[in-house]
C-alpha cells in the first residue's frame, strides 16, 4: 500500500486506526452534504474502512487518510478508485476535508499527489472526478488540477458534474 507525501500532508492508506478521525469528519453534516447528504454513523465509517481495506488488497489503490504533517492530525480523505466502483471504468479521484481545514489549499495539494499516483504509478490514460453540480469548492479544485468539464452524467444514483483529464495533459502541466 502506497504512502504519499506533499509539502504539508501525509496520505496514508485508510485503516482501522483512522476510525476516530474519519468518524469525526464524516459525522459532520456539512462535510457530507454533497457526498451522501447525511452524516455518517460510527458503523458507516467502519464499513467504509472495511471496504477500502479490501480494495487496497484487490487493486493496490483506494482511499487515503490525509494527515496534516505539522500537527499529525487526520484532516481529510481522498481516493483513486474506479468510477462507479466498476473496474471497466476510468479511474476517479475525489476528496473531503474537515470543515476547519477548508479553504487552505489542502484539497488541491492532495488531489495533485493522487493524480500523479494515478498517472505515474498506475499509468492510467485518464482520470475523472465527479461532484454535485452545486459543490463549487470541489469543482474549483478539479479545474485547478487541470481537469475539463465533461458535462452532467448519472453516477452514484444522481446527476453529477464530471471533470476529466488525459495523462498527456497532466504531464504537460
């Protein structure tokens, strides 16, 4: 399982020791507003960790927990996974942060590291990201990463704004 580093973050493959920090983030209704629309229960967060650990074993990639290096605090999570959880689809990236860390550039920093992993390590030909059309903060991170708006598509049981980029475009940045 791959550990990633940025100037301010350590991205660790999600595991059971992250439960408390992930639950603190996922139980915040504002954090989950555009993801599931409701705060997680402790059981929801544990189920997510269990699924993620299985995906790391199966695919060699999945969700990371983001730790702020300065404080060694879990402040977010992000992924490289198959869009729609279907290995026939392109790889997808996504993220979420604790509300007290919003607006500090952490999502963009982590997204850059995860995209580099998708393209440089996994040799993915492309990468997509989806978000609720009203989630302007997330779409801003996608644009900042160099992704282009592809349109509205139906994913995860709802219409989502889809952004995409090709490996060659990422390498030229």
